[in-house]
C-alpha cells in the first residue's frame, strides 16, 4: 500500500530559498554580533558551563600519557581558591588538573583515581571537614559518584562535543545561560530589567572565578553558616569514622604502591563557618587522625602563617583576586613540606 | 550523535562533502553506508553487529521466501524472520519488563519460582529498524514486493543515518527505488533541507527543551503535588514538548536526507488540528500509524469481520502500539486510551454526522477541541514515570488535588507554556492541510526571512541543558 506523502519533493524554488537564507544569515549574524557587543558592554564575560562532561574530559587527561601530574580533588573551595597555572609554576611546571566538584566530598574522587592503575601522580585532596567526614549516603557523596560513573561510560563523541562546546563557550558571552532568551524574558517580566552579570564564571581549566565586590555579604555568611551546620550530612559515629579512615588509608596505599602520593589540604575558612567546622570536627579527632592513619602529609591553612593570614569574605571561599597568591604560597609550602610527594607529580 | 549537536554539524559537513565528490553512484552509496554505520557506532559500537545481523538475515530470508515453492515453506521462513526480529526486540526492549511481570505473577499466584531479571542496555534504534526490516519481509511474503537485487541498496535502506535512530519508519518501496538513480541534491533541495534542519532543531532545542521541558519535569517528578492549574499546564506543555521534540526530529531527518537528494516520508501533519481520533492517527507519527495499520490491524482482520471484531482489532493495535513506545504499563494504558477513543468515535460517528451543526465550523472547532483535550489527557500516562504520578496529575486535573497541593510553578512559567502551546495550536489550525513547502511559498519572503532569523538567533543563544530526543528511548 503506497500511503506515504513526501512534501520534501515539493521543494520551493531556489531563488526564494536563497534570498530567505542569505538575508536570515546576514541579519542573524548582525543581531548576534550586536548582542555579544551589548552584553560585554554591560559587564558580561564569557565562561564555560561546568558540566559533568567537562569534568570527564579533564579527568581523562589525568590518566593520559605517563599518568603523572597533580590532580586537585575537592569542592568549590579548591575550584575558586586554587589557580592550576600558578600551582604548576610553583611546583616546577608539572601538569595540574582541576577535578574538584562544587559542593562535593573529595572522597569518591580519591577512590576513583586510586582505582585507576594508569594514574600515578600526586593528589591534592581537599579536606573540607563537613564534606569529607560526613556520613553517607548524602548528596555531597552521590554527586561526585555520578560524575565518576559518567566518566567511566563516556564516549569519544561526547568528549569531542565537549571540546567544541567549550571552545565556543570560552569565547562567546552569548552562550552564557544568563543571556538565553528565556532567561532574558523572565528577567524582563519579573524584575523589569535586563539580566545582571553573574558574580561567578568558570574557565576551561575548571577554575571558578567569583567577584563579590559590592555585594552585601551578610546574607551569604548566614547562608553558609546554615549550610555548614546542617546541610552537609551527619557527623560520623566513632565506628563510622574508623571505617572512613580505613577506606581512605587503603586508597592512599594503593596510590603509593604505584608511585603516586596524596597530600591532604585544608583550605581557608573564616568567621562562623570556621567556628562550626572546628566545633563539629575538632582537629585532633579528625584532621590529625586522618594524617596519622594514612601516613600522609597535610597542609592546613591555620598552621602555616603565610596562609593563615588569608580571610574569606563570605566565610567559606577565598576571594578570586587572592587565589593566585594563595596558590603560589601553597605550592611553596608543598615543596618545603612534602618534596617527596611533589616529586610524584612529575618534573 | 544527535542532530542538535556540534559534532553532528561537523559530521554532516564532511558527509556532504564526500557525497559531492565526483565518484560513481555505487561508491557514493558505499560512502553513505559507511557514514551511517559510523553515525550509529557513535552511540555504542557494540550494537553495530546486531544491526547488521538484522539486515543480513532479512535480506536472505526475503530472497528465500520469494524462491520458496510451497506455502508451508514460505510460512516457516516468515516465521523465522518474525521470531528473530521480534525476539531480539523482546529480549533487549522488553526483557526486564517481562521478567519483572512474570515474577510478580508468580508471587501473586504463590508459585515458588523466580525468573532471572534480564538487565541489558537497549540498543538505540532497534524499534525502528526492526519495523523497517519486517516491513520488507512482510511485503515480499505478501507478494507486494520482489526481493531487492542489491544488498548495498538494502543495507542503505535500513541504515541511512537520517532516519536510522528515530524514524520516520521508512517503507522499502518508498526508499529502495530511490537508490536506483544517482541522487545529488539540487541547490533548492540543499537549501530547503538545511531550512528544515534549522526548523527541526529550533523546535527541539528552543521550544521543547528550553521552554516546555523544565515545567513538565517539575510537575511530573515523583512526589510532586500539583494543583489543577499546574497539572493542566504540565499536560498542555507536554503535548507541546513531545510534538516539538518528535516532529522536530522528523523534520531534521527529512531535511538532512534531502541534502543528500533523498526523500523521506512526512511524519506529522498538524496533528493537534485533528477532527477526531482516526484523523489524529493519520497526522501523528504517520509512518508508525500506517505501519501498524498495514501490518498489524489489517493482518488481524481490520474492519472486515463486523463491528465487534473491528473494535477488538483497534484495541489490540493501539495496545501493542502503546507497548512499542516503551516497556511499561503506563504506555499500554496510553495506547489503550487511544484505542477506546477510536472505538468511541466509530460508535458515535453516525449520530454525530446526523447533526447539522456538527458539520459546520462550530462542529469542526468542537471536534478539534475535544480531540486535543482527550489527547492531552492520554499524554499524562505517556509522560508519567509511574502510575502513582499519573494518577496524582489526573486527580489534580479533575480538581481533586489536596489542600497542600501547588506551589510548583510560577504564573509566568504557566503563562509561557500555555502561550507557546496556543501558538502551536493556532498555527496547526491555520495550516491544517498545508504541507510546509506550500506554507513557505504562501507567506512573503521577508516574513520567512524574519522567522528564520529569529530561529537562528534563538538556536545560537539557547544553550541550555542537553536532552536526548524523547523517541530515542523507543
């Protein structure tokens, strides 16, 4: 039974199509160029989308070549407070990859690189106490676990798509979520104004930049205090802590067995957030035990005078403008304190 | 590889470049076959052998069928094709569903048996190429077609990448004759094909994913308690989302095929302006509904054995059509609802046709409105992840939401969704029977240029969350 219709066989004339096509391309080009210029004038800057696919792409580099280099496993404190290029310089030109995930524990990421026989470099593992020691299952563990699962099932094509997208995103303001048509419309209808530049943006290296200048920091401080008090999960029982330390020790041992190493890092926190962290996770019971059980080196900001002088404007994260200096100083401290571990990262 | 990706644009540009080379027609068909295999392997190369198994098996079975001297042998050969094709589909697509339901049945009956759960990855496109391949064998069995002589052409028919993953479900007689003559797109075909691609990706990326999907996802998430407004907005939004998603994919497929000089059949024709449910199924996923009609409904006896048998055949066809969409009872209910709508329409048609007003504009408008509302209602079961969610939404739609319900959507979200779907309905009503080329020619060129400009701008700037085309999962 021949029942199909083929409207594609009734193609309009090429003259009309050509005119429509060329005019549309030209006008769209002008409009897009104008919009790009306009958004930039309003203070917008290009930024990439910090997606699981971008994480996968970066993660794949950690296992490439000889598997050496430094990987940063942590949360937004690492993403915003450390500059991969600066750390690379401070450690003598090693490859530094930012694998931290916003609002996440570094533990599933440590597990992932420990499982990966091809990786044998240095892990800088952030210990943000409420994230690292919290009891699972909770979001701070499941999110990075999903990233890892996505990485293990990624395809060549997905990587290439991410490469292409990132190349465009880091050049065009037009690709920011904030200036998507529906968001512009929403902003116009709800707030009767055009969108304002976001305080944060991500670079292709997955470094996160945030500009808090001119912001009222009090609500942010309150929000972080609330979150650190309750939202990151429960404090572990002694047995749970013991199991966690055992788990971490085995990861560290596996990495060391093939020439890699792990240095734990505690990033700066200030004000109420620091008080909460110290109260819920006393240093002696958690940080010191972690270093003792794993036999690893650790750098905690509070015990290094040059790092201890840094303050977080909203109590939880370093100011982006201070990140290069902080990174440099941390790099120097690492070389001073753990030269053997730094050597694992490669030349 | 999806049509709304940058890698696809690159792939298309390279494939078109290779297709334009001054090579023999046979060499260019080989190139298309290689490109199609790469396109498929980009998802999961492990399933490529499965696709080639289906191609090879039906190719040889059809030849053997044609050469068979006895009806018994022909039946056996057809049986082999049906068992092999449908068996693979059943194993990969319905394996977990069948094992879970069997175990549930055993448990209910108190039978101390446990069937091991079949947990396999669903090979993309299997529902589509299985139906295409079966159509070929069935056509040869019925004597409507002779086995095609070129294996290359037959392979290209099943694997041609524009339609491979999510249709349209192409029939052998629609595609294979196109392989006989050298095909190279004219300039007009190339431009029109690209325009269809832009329109399709716009429908998918901007309308379906950007405007409608977030609202739908919120209301249909398990545990959500929508109020009546939110439930109706979500049902409306999903009706728009699935149309833009699937019709958008079909437009892309037709457009891309045209860029290579091939014609694929239309898959949608203003379905939301349908004057009844049989009309709806002549306009929605046309290639599937006509496949089900020709190979299932007619094989069951169609309308040749009296009204009762006709109604049973309709119900069976729609129930199986529902199941084709996914291994879940919610899809079966969706199909069942459409079966009931079709049966009700057949029963009521004589009475309605006797009413004078029903034949006028008011009657036509009422028919479109009733059809659309019922279709929207049925979509709830199609979209809901489980019956609990479906019943929550349906309950809210009929005003039965509890006092704590609501607060899921802003008024602006609902307004945008309703406006988008209203524009979609108005356009479909206005251009109910007009094919796209005629619509294009009926509007001034500057209006078309304006629309294409707006689509291009929206496409570049709409870079939200990537979602797979809904029909990929089927």
